[in-house]
C-alpha cells in the first residue's frame, strides 16, 4: 500500500506515527491522481 515508503515495523518501533502513515497514503493518492491526469492530457494532445 505505501509503495516502499515505510515498513510496518517502523510504525511499531516509533520511527513513524499513524499520522505519518495517513500522510503518506494521501501523498500516494494524490500522486496517482496526477499521473492519471497527465496521461489523459497527453492522450488529448
């Protein structure tokens, strides 16, 4: 899910918090949306 940005043990050992996990999942969603939009724009050009 987090595409290599974190590992589960990092959440448990305190490296990252649950808020960090939520932030990275939002970042991944936004990145995928932007990639889809860029692909659509390239097809329309």
